């Protein structure tokens, strides 16, 4: 039975929203936060394309490696994408407010939540 509870991600400083996404389909498997101002379903689907593009780029340049995480820095937000180690076709996506987030702690927290997931 799958364990997809990502609610502990909401404890990260600067948390806006997070979701667990199947990168093969772009479908959201779990979500927390978001709301009317941040459409997590659309963000999850759009970031599926980001993950696919990075994997294609790695293949094209001959990198035989795995993505640990990806950071996208915007003017007011950080977006962190972490494919699951045991199920790399599924990734965690987290949006954080740049003013109050601590990236080092956020990465540790996301990795900790990943360890509790079972797919």
C-alpha cells in the first residue's frame, strides 16, 4: 500500500505549497497547501515538463547520473523538485517564499519526508 502523506512539508519555513507528482502522467498524487493563489495541480503538471527536459538534456550530453534535486529561483519564490530515490518517476515539488525560506533546511526536510513515502 502506498504512503503518500506529504503534510510535514507544510512545516518548512516559507512554505507555500507542495505536491507529489507522477512524472510519467503529470498527475498529482498528493498535495498540501497552495490554495486559490497557487494552483498546485497546474504547477505539478508543468514541472513534469521541467523534469523531463532535464532528463533529456542529461541523456543528450551523456550524463549517466540521477537528479538529486532541482532548484528554481524566482524573484520572490524558490521551487524545489526532488525525484524519489526509490521511484524516480515520482517527484516532490515544493514552493517556498524566498524571504522566509532556508534552502539548506528545506532540502533536509524534503529528504526526510521522502524517506517516509512508499510507492
